């Protein structure tokens, strides 16, 4: 692997997108969402004709009120100045629980009740109580399953990707992608080591991490990140920052990854050469980098490609799929991204799609640009994954050109 970038750009690029109505609305979501997440299930489960005994109604209401009050408080103590890991775990768990409870209170509260009414099952009170028990049962099952899914070592997802400009000498190059490990309040050092062991069984030529390593500073989460130093690749291990690094002293993460033997591609590129052919492997800082105020941090594609032969195929690392517009305009062959988590807890993926052009998998953009979006290797916040399994991705790059016979 040859490093062809002599400098790391320090100037900031002028990007000032207009604030849309959606982004203005997003300001108020932190205030409205907790109320809806707890109030709607409370109403559906307790006050829509169940006629529970008074002690049951009062106890149930008290639990919902405690959840509504406790969740924001725990989140503030966990992610604010105090940075209390136990509070962060409690807040995130309550957030995930309330989301699943809200989702199925709405779905079953409408559709199951309608089906029971059409089928003529029981009296109104009976149908209301059936809905309550169904919501609680489905929520319990999904949370238990989602927790197991979040905590397990991800399955390996293998995909052959054909790149028309890839030389025959590079056919079969094995690229492993991990991303969004999100080391955080819930200690996952053993999980991290097992993920790295799995990566090492894949005999990768190139291993990529496309950001969101952790929630917390490099100093604080170092023990969980250190196993990344054991990852093996025949050519290189490369890394770009994600948006969460910029909540937690991003330069510290860049320095730690460098210390662990990973190549931070901060608006730079390196060359992967094999069989007489060359692949440009480029990376950019996350799109949120410029607003972080850190000197020299920004997403600068021109800087990343500076000095690269325009006739060579380019593999680009960019944390967020939304960078694909710039990548396609520049004629990038393949962009690797994460960020979306595949929605993490269904049906959150509908909200993700409001902000990102892709949720997961391989997609086409422009005349030649491909985007692969990983569902992520870890999880953020709530320790649950519901209908959005984590992954370690093995991409085998294929060339349309036949090797020249000797």
C-alpha cells in the first residue's frame, strides 16, 4: 500500500445548505418525542375500554409517568456533562423500550382491535384487554430478541461487487468493512475482541472502518477499542471519522487508530497495488466535521483525490451515505458507508430514509458509482436490534477484464 498524500488539508470548505422545514421541525423532536413515546402506550393499554381495577390503572399509570420522567433525566446525566455510564445505559434502555412499546401499541391498538371487532370476538372490554396483553407480549419478545441480536458477534455478509474499471490483477481483492462499533457505556471489550477474531478469519486484503468507533473519548473507551489493533490485512487497515467522533474529541480517536496501526484517511488516499494494477483507496472526514470547530477537520473529496490518476478506479470511505452525491459527481467507483444501522429498531428505518439516500446494501448512483451501506457492526444507545441485524461485511471486488495469459 502506497501513501500518495503529502499533506492533510486544513482549510474549511464552504458548505452552507439552507435549513429545510424538516430540519427546523427536528429541533422540537427531543421535546415532543418522549411525551408521545410514553403517553400513547399508557392511553392504549390502560384507558381505551379495559376497565382495569383502580389499583392496576394507578400502578400502570405511575410506571409510565416514571418512564417519561426518568428517561430524559437519565439521558441528560448519561450524555451531558456528568457522562455517567450507568445513567446512559438506563436512559438508552428506556428509550428503546418505549419505542418498541409505542410502535406496537399503535399497530396492535388499531389493526388487532379492528380485526377482533370484525371477527366479533368478545365484548368491547374483552377486545381492549386482548390488545393490552398482545402489546405487552410482543414487546417483551422483541426486546429479548433484540437484545440478543445487539450483543452477539455479527454474522458475516459476503458480496461480490463488479467494478468495470478494476484491473484484472485486482480481481478477487477481499475488502472487509466494519463500522459503527459504538463502544460505549455498556462495556464490550470481549465483544470487540471476538469481532476482531472473526475479521481475521476472512483473510482480508484491506480492512476498513467507516467511523463511529465509540461514544466517549478515546481515553475513556480505549480498553474496548484496543482489540482493533489485532486486526490483520495483507495490504492495509484504513479508517475515517464518523459523526460520533466529533461529539468526543475526534482527534483523540484519529491518534488512537494511528497508534493501533490503522491508516486514518483524513481527506487523503493510498494506493493498493497487485498484479500490475492499482486501486485508489480514499477517505474523507464525516460531513459534520467542519461544524465541529476542530482545525483541519472537514469532508474534502478534492483533497482526498489530489494527485491520484483519474483513470484509476477509486474506493472511497465516507461515513454517511448522503456523501454519495459528491462521490457520484466525481465519478467514484465504490463508496463504503455506515451510519444508518439499517434503522436498528424497526420501524425507525422510515425516519432514517428521510435523511439518507440508502438504508443498507448495494445501490447504484449516477452512471458508474456504487454505494454499499452497512447496517453497522455494533449498536448505538438502546441495546436492541429489531429487524435490522448487525453485520461484518466481506466485499470481493471483481474485474470484468480477463487476466492476460503469460
